[in-house]
């Protein structure tokens, strides 16, 4: 996203993740790019569930895919050797 103020507001409102940037400009675009990233799954999942109802079809499909991958993930305790 190129709107740093929007990214900063999202970060401030949620208190989650971190903001990176500016990057670029890329591919002939004049504006720098900013990223907001949540890396902790246990932070991301409640956030995704909360915003789900207000998302469009494409974004809902992306959230569905993320939630499916999370629930299908096999947790392996690396201390256990088998």
C-alpha cells in the first residue's frame, strides 16, 4: 500500500504487528510502498475473524484459505523424537 497514514492508523488501532517501509518505488510507480504485517498466528486469527464480515468476496476467500491452512497445520513438538 502506498498510503502510509492508513497503514499507521491500522497498526495504531489494532496494536498488532509492525509497519515496514518505505520500499521502492517499484515498476515505474512513483510512490513508496508500506507494509503492515502480523507474524504471530494467535494475533492474526482473531483479527481476521473480526474483519471477515466487512470484507468483499475476494478478501473473504483469502481469509478462508488462511484459516483452513491454520486449522490443517499439524503441530509437531520438536522435542519428541519418534
